[in-house]
C-alpha cells in the first residue's frame, strides 16, 4: 500500500495500519497537516472496512476527525505564515485559489474539500488561513466534506470489497460531482428556509 512512499513514511503507514481506527486518525491528521500520504488514508479505510464491515462508521469517523484537526492545524500555521508564504507555496495557482476562497467562502471550501486528487487541497486550506476565512465556517465546511467523503468510501468498500479501489478510480469524479450537487442544493435550501423564518425587523 505504501510502496511509492519514502522509507520512513512506509514505516509510519505500517505502524498506523496495525493500530486500526487510531492509526487511520493518525494518517489522516498527518496527511491533512504537515505531511503528505497520497490516498493512503483512503486505501487504509477501504482495507479496514473490508476486514471489519461493522466498524466502518468508526473508521470513517476517525478518518474525518483526523483530517479536520489536521486542516485546522494547517489553518493556524497559515495564519502565522502570512500571504508571502502562501504565494511561495501555491505558485502559479495562488491567484486563482485566493479568488476562489474569497469569493465563495463556505461553499468554496466545501467543494474544494470534496474534490479528489490531484486537486491541490492544502493550498485552499492555506489560503483560508491567510485570508482569514472565519474559523467556524471553515471548520464546518471541512467537517461536512470529510464525513461525506469517508463514509462514501467506507460504503464502497463494504459494497464492492477490493473492487472499491477500481470503482473509485473509474467513478470518483462522478461520485464527487453528485456529492457536490447534493451538498450545494442542501445549503441553498437551508439558506432559503432560514431567510423565510428570520423576522424582517419591521414588524414592531
């Protein structure tokens, strides 16, 4: 599972794999913050869910929690690092990512967190910290996206077994677009409902 990683990263993955749910939390936390373990958390989630289907919700929850906390850590690192460091890291993507984050806010972070690799998601996280996206809005968007992502992966693992990896490779874009559509529609509807329930302030 970790053959493409450096030697010490392979050891981290091997250690995490033996821990079960806590190991999945660890890999997801590291991958979303200071290190990179490309798709390893997805593969580990599939592997564990196949071995213990009844524990899939726990595995998905731990993966999501680790990812959210890792993103929050990176958010605060970005707040300290400043705009110059963001432009240095993001390079040619910097302007487009800044525009996306500033213009789309909550929904923008939600969609960015749902998109599959090779989307440079950490750049969006970094931009959110640098350009001061409200922490509550940011955390809520990441939490919704990660819960949806990992529960879908866990379901695919139980449904297709080892074939889930192939299914993800062939259909992940369609699954992601469906998830983005569902979340976006739900968000818009919730905003409409809240507006209708909010007093206009002119009735007194």
